C-alpha cells in the first residue's frame, strides 16, 4: 500500500448495521417478520409436490386458491407492519383472524407452522407501542413515573423542610406551630389559613 491508496471505511458495515437497528427499533419489526413468515407455508403447501423416489405426493386441497389468498394477505400485512406502523392494530387483528381461518382452509394452517407464526405476529403487532424519543426528555434520563428525572431534586416547601432527627424519617415535614394567621372556621371546629 502506498500513501496515495484510498483508505476504505472500516465502519461501513457498522454504520449499515446501526442504521438497520434504528429502523427496526421504530416499528414492530418482529411482528411483521413473524406475520410475513406465517404467510409463506400457508400459501406454499397447497401447491407443493413432494417427490419420494418415484412417488409424488401432492398436498393440493380444494381450497388451494383460498390458501394462496390467505398467504398473500399475511405477507402483505407483515409488510404493512414494517412500513405503516400506524396500522398495527388493524394488521394485528387481521393477522390473527387470517391465522384462525387458515386452520380450516389451508392444510391445518400450513401444518400448524404458518398458523403459529401468524398468530404470534398478530399478537406482537397488537401489543407493540412506539417508544418515546430521547429528544423530548432534553437529554435527561427518565425516572419511573411519579418521580423526578434523574439529576434533579423535587421542589420542596421551605415551611415543610425540617432537619432530620433520630425519630423522624427524612422528607417528613415538621409539625406546624399555631400562629396568629390561623383563623378558626365555623365548619366542625376546623381551622383555615387566613
């Protein structure tokens, strides 16, 4: 190699892999893959001819066209899950319904293989929810619900803040002393601040 030889980018595979990973993370990828793979055996088996020596075994049924339609629809729904994430509920429910119909129409759902794949794909599609973008948090790590983001302290009332004592846990406000600005209310002896 000479000094003028162009250096190939070592990270092109890594960049491609990371781009695919980001694309996959924005959509119900596994739901689409299972649904798509579920359509293949459902559409294939009714038209397959298996040869064992001189013997041909045809798996054809009277509902071969129905099997082909179900298989093609499942493949289409799998692609829909990849490229139209907003339609995931419809595609998931349709995948489950088509998987159930394939049990009757298409050689027991592509010999149960296609049925199970389409059923799992539909269930994953229904249960998938889009993640929240990290830009919305402003670079701060999200804490569990009801808690402040990591790195921040909750706002505290100066009156309620009390030094820790041996008998009281931290964060428990000290009891308030009666002051002149507390006026008795006429409702059952309660007091109100005035």
